[in-house]
C-alpha cells in the first residue's frame, strides 16, 4: 500500500537516510526507482542520486537489486 506523506513527516521518519528512496508508479502500474540518498563525497555528506530503473514489482522493494 502506498502512503503519501508531507516533507516534514518524511524527514522525521527516516532512521537511516541511506535507505530512503523515491519511487514512481506510472499509469500501467510499472514501478521505477527515481532517486536514493547516499553518504559520500568530499566533504562527506548525504547526497541525492537521481536514477531511473524499472523495478520488478513481484519482489519486495527492499530486497530487490538493479539486476533483478
């Protein structure tokens, strides 16, 4: 079940920011990973990585890999 939350609720709910991600569901119910948060860079800080990978909707999202 998808749940929509506002920005403040989202930011307060993140325990590990590297597990945060943005999904997009199109009108055919295809799911794609649009962005995630990574820790890195110089100086080390959190950054948003923009991507566009279609995900396998038959597998749990957190167990899925890009090669699935």
